[in-house]
């Protein structure tokens, strides 16, 4: 036969441990979601070289800040897109291989989004005409090294 007093303390201790365990879970930092690999589609790689005009925006190591030369490239892409309403831009962010895969993927996304935003801020391009992709430090699936984006940069492919 069990002692009701001991059983009462055991249940109280068990309830306290469960409560503390739940509180500890509540206060744990949520894990940052990983940024998924988001390469350009095969349609871009299938276009003839003459059908795509490429602009390159370089970045400093571990940075997503656009410099003056980058803004010149972005303005050039926006100017070209303004000449033909059918043109679209595929913005492809990349990074060098230093750092972790997750960090590189995040940085390449931040760079691509910075260029995307800068294109919109020119007032010459609408959101619907920009496709934004990122690849971390991975090469394009097409294997076309001439079409590969600038390491530590963003390529704007206008087509």
C-alpha cells in the first residue's frame, strides 16, 4: 500500500517539474529559419546570349550595402527596362565561399533584395517586372560560367 503523504509530494514534485519544463521551453530563443536556395529558373539559362543584357553589382565582403558603382549598374538596368515594357529583370544574389552555407545564403538574399529595392526606387521599374533569386556561394545549375553572377555580388539579367 502506498503512503498517501509520499504520493501527494511525488505528484506535487512532478507537477512542478512539468511546469518548469514548460516555462523553459517558452523562453528558448526561436531558431532562425534557414534561407532556402533559390536559383534562377531554367528559362533564363535557355535564352540566347544576345537576348540577355547583364549588369553587375559588386559588394564588399560580408556586406549588402550598394556603392556608387553598383547604383550606376542598377540605373543602367532600369534605363534599359524603361525602353521596353516587355523587359523583365532577373536579380541573382551570390556570395563568396567564406563563412557558413546558411550565412552565405542569407547574405546573397540580402544583396539580391537590396538590388531589387534599388531597382524599384528608380521609379522606372515595377515590382511585377523583377524576379529576385539568390544562390549563396553555389554555382548556377546551368553550368554556364559566362552567365554566372559576380562572386560577392548581384547580377541583373535584363531579358
